[in-house]
C-alpha cells in the first residue's frame, strides 16, 4: 500500500500505455448506430473493479467542500451510482450522457475492458466503488 493509506494506484485505461490500451479507443457508434448496453455484463465488470478496491481494504477519498479539500475513508455506502437508462448513462450527480456521446462510450468501454473509468481518475486517483443502477426497463 502507498503511504497515506491510499493503496496502489488503480488500473485506469490511461495508465497502461502502449497499443493495447488504445486499441479500439476510437471505435464507437457512428451517427445512427444503435447502442446496446448489456447491464448484466457491466454489473459483472463493476463487481470485479470493486473487488480490487476491497482487496486493499479502506480507501481514502478526496472531496472538495466549500473550496476546501477534505479526505475521508470510503465505505460501501459511498459507492458512486452508475445509472443506466434506455438512452444513456449518469454517474452520481454528473450530467446525463446519451450513449451516443463520446464520453459515455469511453466510460462504458473502460468498464468493459476492466479499467476504472478514466473520467473518474482526477477525482478518484485510487479508484472508487461503483454501484450499477438499472433504469433501462
């Protein structure tokens, strides 16, 4: 574990480097393509990512409150909700992202490839527990 109780840096897609990390990075839905999201597969991948966090024990999470950085220990109840809808995805209190958006496609691709979403890397450099919420039906 790294000093400060933060554990080792998590596997983010940008951490891997080389051609393997970028293979298919530009692949995505073209205009008019239908996006199919398999919630069961995504849920399984998220459970695997969460298991990597559990292996290291408690994690330190940085939050900015009123312009001041605060650190606290993450708990299972502090998992970020990853909500899937019929036409898009939403992470915690972030703006809704339609599946056709490049940001949503990168987020889903990162998870499917076994990485923590790189969009969360700045705020959660050591990874963060995610909770899949299915609102597709």
